[in-house]
C-alpha cells in the first residue's frame, strides 16, 4: 500500500512536468490541488527521497521542559531513592522548592519526566517509612473523631450551583450531610450544627486547610467561625498537612460514594429536592450500608453495639456569625517540616528545631495560654508566644 502511494506521487509530478493541467491530474487521481502542489514543491527542493513520508513531529518543541530542569528532576529523584525517602513527584517538587529553583515544573510535568527516563519503578521489598509516624487521631469509639469536607461546586438542573458539607464519624462511618448554596461563615455554622443535631458532637473534627474552615489568611490569628464554634462546644479542630488530602481518607472515600450513589443516581431539580434527597441518602447510608471495617454491620448497628452515650447541641437553632472569641480551648495543625526548618501556620512561618526536619509535627494553639506549642512524637520540642487577635 505504501509503495503504491509513493508511485502515485511520482506519477503525478511527472504528468505535471509534462505540461498536463493540475485539474486533469487531480480529477483522474482523486486528489486535491493542495496535495499535488505539495509533492511538486518537494520535488523542486532537489531531495532524491522527496516522495518518502516525513515525520510530522516538529523539530523544536517550545513547551518542552528544559534539559536543565529535566536533569535536576532526575538527580533529585535518584538522591531521594538512594536515601530510602519518598521519591514521587510531590516529594521532588518540594526538594526543588527548597533548592530555590525558579520556574518550577508542575507535578504532571515531573511525572512525564520520570516516565520518559524510566524512573517510575518502585523499590524492591517492603518500604520502611523513616522518622515519626503520622499522628493519627483516635477512632475506636463513636464521635471520638469526625472528618469533614466540602464537596463542590456541584450543579442541579436550572442550573443551580451548590456545595455539600459531608461529615463522617471515623469509628462508625455514620455520616451527616448539609447542602448549601455557598461556603460562607454562617453556612459553615449552619451545616455543622445541623449535622451535630443528628449524629452528635465529636471530641475532635479533622479538616483540610480550606479558608471556609480556617478563617482568613489576612488574619491568621483571628480564629475563623468553625474554630470558634468548635471551641465553644468542647471540640478540638485538627488541620491536616497542606496538599495531603489523603490524610482525610475516610471522608474522601465517602465523597466518592456520595457522588456515585447519590448525585449520579438521584434526579433533583430544586433546592428543596436537594435538601430532601440529601437527608434521605444520609438515613439510607447510616441504616443500610454495610462496611467490612464494621464486620459487616451498618453504621447505626455499630453505634448501638458500642453503647456510647452521644452528646448533642442544646440549642435548636445554630449560633449566629460572628461568634464571641473563645477564651479557652485548643486547636491543632499537623505539618511536615521540610529542610528549611519552617513551620507554616497559614502564612505565618516559625523556625523550628533541627530534630523536626522531615518529620510530622503537631502545632497546638492553646487559647488560654496564648501560646503555640510544638510537639514531635508527643514530646514538646518548642514553644512560641501566640497572641490571638
């Protein structure tokens, strides 16, 4: 087939050189005039292989990562690998930031560089993590720890944009859902209050670093609405490390089921449908879904078997924003300390001791004492004045 196409190109150019009109050549061969002129031009260039196919790949790729960046990525990956440290794209990007490299590549670009250089193979044998283990929160009894997250924006017909505050008890997998049209402070208060009225108030709530949970980067010591709500009700907020959503793995997995089994199946056209459907899904999940971690029980059966007495809000209506600043209580940040020995608390950076490098630490803000205390493996290693505003 390929040889026939080449002979056709040669024949067309020969007929053109003999003086035959382009219209006649193209009509008889079933080709366009553009095709004919392309091969006439190739012939005129004097290349003896003018009728051969040429690669379509451009000689220069303006968007290709520079050789220097590619070599740095390879070097860092090899260094991390040889030190038995995590050596994925995220770890490599962190190292590049620490080195002060400008024009940092994206994680996707780093992954392409690793694949192009055959550097995606895993270690042989079982990986043995180095340093302090991640400070996991207790989850043996109901409401010891909740994980919470916002899903969205999602869309109904109309279109109506909404968000869903999803809360999951890590011990029993009971869920509490609260859909809303925004993630403003009052919505956060309404959502947590409504869910606590149904599944109870936890001892701790673990969330990511979204501003809807924290407050404001301009005023990092101002204590956002969720922090104030929690401390007023004896709950300790725990903020997971930045860019590590898998630390909230239980609610992240629940979010997938929520999207597949609720948003993907239930037809809703109004806000009323959304609120009704969310409550029905919550009740169906808690009473019917069975989990292997619960030995085949449903979340409500696991709760009953635990014989734990839950604590619920006293007031029927949620408190109004802004809440009074609490005078007692603690809230926490889990952070991975990099080689620059800096602790980042929403833009504020604190220099920490050398023994914390490449370790997960817990930064605890004690509201009563107005101090930030740094813990490594439950041992306090530093302390800072932390005047709340």
